[in-house]
């Protein structure tokens, strides 16, 4: 049996939870809601994360553009996705929400613009 302490990040409450794992079963205590329990189980079985970053552009007035993934990705794929983001140079004007990399690494998540710095039509 292994026990670890974990702080839930799904809401502002930040519950400190004790998570026990024994023979494949997971027991969570200290959470005030079901989301905390689900967070702890996910952290032990398949941790997911989001990425916010920047992508290079060919526009001197905005050499980088903020971006993010459209949904959480497996934690162990963060560096692989960042390598893909670092390879891209945006050469066309795009707006907030436009896709920069479609279905990055087959993860069913897009890398999208989070800014109107290069808004179309300007």
C-alpha cells in the first residue's frame, strides 16, 4: 500500500487529500467534492495538462504569438507537443481561436491562437 498527499487544483478551495493505493484500488479522503476524488484518480492513472506557449511568426511587429492547446493532453506528451510548437512559424494573419496546428501529434487537440495580434484584415 502506498499513501501520498495531494492538493486538488480543480477549484479554488484547494483541498489537501490523502490518496491510498492498494492492489489497484484507490481511496481518496480529504476532498470536499467528487471533483477532488476524480482529480486524484486521474493524477495517478493518466495525468493530463494544458499548455500555454508562444509560436514564432514572420511579422516583425509581432515576432511571437500566444497560443494554447484546445484541450488537456497527457502529461507525458508535453515536451513532444512543445517540440511541434517550436517548429512552427506563422506566416499568415490569424485571429484568436484560429488553428495553428490541427490535431497535434494525433492527440485530438489543436494548437490555437489566443490573441488577435495578427488579426485578419488589419
